[in-house]
C-alpha cells in the first residue's frame, strides 16, 4: 500500500550539547548509512550558517562524504541557498558530485539565506538577493545542459550531467515557480505547516509538463519521532521543542538533552508559539506515526515524505528511523 509513496530523511548535522562538530558530522554519516539500510529513498542535508548547533554549512562537501560512505541511497541538498552562491560554482560542485556518484545526487535549491542578516551580507558580497532567484535558477540550469548556451563560460564538471533540480519552499513563491518550470517541489512543512496546503495547491494548479516531469512530483518535510511508547516519544521530542523555543527567544545554541517536563522551561505563551510551528509534526508510537504519515500523504496527493527527526540521544534517533520504516513497510 505504501510502495508508491517514498520515505526519505532530512538531517542538519545537529551539534549536540557537550559534543563537537566532528562528532556531529560523524553521527550524520552514521545516520545516512543507517537509513540506507532501513530502506529510505533519500538523505538530504541543508545549508545553514553561523549557527552553533548546525554543522552542515559546507553542504556540498558533506554531501560528497555522505555519498562516499553509502552505496545506493540518493544524497542531496535540502537545500543549497542559491542566492548565497554563484551558479557556476554550484554547477561545478554538483557536477563533480554527480560524476563521482552517478544517478545518486539531488540538488535542492532555496532562496532564503539560511542565516541571519549580517551573515547573509558576508555571504552575498556579490550583491545577489532573494529576488534574483529565478534568474539564478535559469543560469544554473543552463550550465548543466549538454551543449552550453554560454559557450565562453562552461561548467566542467557539470556540463551534461543530469543532476535533478528541486525547488524548495516554505510559502507559495517557489511552489508556483516549480509548477511553471515543471520541476519537482519540496515543501518545508517541518517549520511552516500552515502553508502546506496552499503551497501544494499552487504547485499542482500551475504545473506545466516539462522535459523533466510529465506530471507534478511533490515532497513534504515533516517532523517525525517514534519510540516504543507515545509517552517516551513526547519526551524525546522535548529536544525539538527546545530547539524551536531557542529560535523564538533568539538564543540559538546546540541541541539540548530531552527533559521530562517542558513546563519548567517555557511559558504558556511560548508553548503556544512553539506548538503552532510544530503543528504538522508526527510524534508517538511507530505504528500510529506510520499510519498518520500515510494518511497525510494520500490526502495531500504527495509523492514523498521527508522525515526530520530531531532527537538528542543518537541511538534513539536511529531507532526512530528504524521503527517508522518498519511500521511503514507493514502497512
């Protein structure tokens, strides 16, 4: 029943309290190998900058290492924040990755900076803005064509490489653009749940068949945590709650250990704000989570679900991946 809907994983290489960046990256590699063995379709990492708790800033470098350490699972970016970079550089980086790991590399593109305003200015010294996203995407796609339309500037590696390009979004902007270009679309439902339905509808309504896709292909990222009992899953999720609380308080740091009672940490108003942002999360016993994920995907006509599993305990995180996939395959 579930075979037509794929499960994938999103990972930000979180730096846990008391651990080093090296340990965070090592665990991300271990996670990719684990989810591959469980049967997940993709493993994506995302570009963020100037964040103490996120170690995936050099995204293309990390993707290369993840692809080297795995054998079949698709590895990609969820996403590369294109206005931070020259399209030629991204074409060369992902062209290299695709040449080294044929038919396994995905290039998901976002238009947000993935950081604060000052860091964005440091990244975008060439003056690119989010408003330039459509032209940047067009330029990047040209570099991947077999015969470059820019004969004097060629991406080598990159030229002729079939690197699947996804557009990522947390609103309707990229949804409409993906539809009009006939590209696959991935939505950040793990932090923008209220916009899932409007964005998907816009994508489906504006979709035009292309050389890439004959019909729409959509993926939604959601928070998903499973454990032996629902009570344990909600305790594990307290690290996720603390992560979003730190963003609300503008006090970002490393990923914090789970706690038994969040009421000792947040105020009722803060709880409301956090839970609104996480209203699309799937947390509980694995069979229940898997059924809810399946119903969610079917109701929204989604082709793929990407799980963001934020758990402090590394063994429990991998166990959650395993439990959800086992329950999913049993549906």
